[in-house]
C-alpha cells in the first residue's frame, strides 16, 4: 500500500487508510517534547491535526508500506524519511496494545495475531457435562 503524505492531510485520514489495509493495527502519530532535564515525553496527536502540525516541516511524498515489513522498520521510516514519529498498536480483545515488545514481527504477523486474539473463545463441553460436578469435594 502507498500513503500520500502531504502537509495538509489529516492524521485521522492517514490512520484510516492504514487501518483499511491492516484492520487489527492502528497507526498513532506522536508529538515528542523534551523538558529542561532532557526527558522526552510523547503524547498522541489528535486525528484532526494536519501532518504539518505534527512535524513542523514535512518532506512530502509517498510512503510505501508492505505487509512483509516489521513494525520497527515502518515506524523508523516514518520518522527518518518524513520526520513523523509514529507507533503501531495491535488490537486484542477490543483493546489497543503497544507492539514495542513484538516490533520485530511483520505487519502481516501482527495483524493476524490481532485478528486471532480478538476472536471469541469457544469452549467445547462434553455431552455428559454437569454443573453439579464442579462443586467442591467432587
């Protein structure tokens, strides 16, 4: 997939485009702020913000994202080539989780993991199951 990165594009539009290809992954744009002690804090950019507001200066162009690339590779490329700090999150049971521990997995692997982890649990019960057998002492 290719995503066009232009100054006037909204963060939410880019996120939606990414999510159309990877429904169990989310692309989050971040702002990095350094305090007087040199500590860097990050916070999520609102979906209505334009890309120019994220970076201040934006090298416009297309970013090609392949499902065979790792999360780490995609995040680094957004930052190095376009000055856009991003994180990729994975959906699991309705909750968005940071992929920092698993960022060596490909986008395809992460998306598959998210899909599988979001499926409802199916418990197969034997025909002879009885709730009475679950009481203490039996």
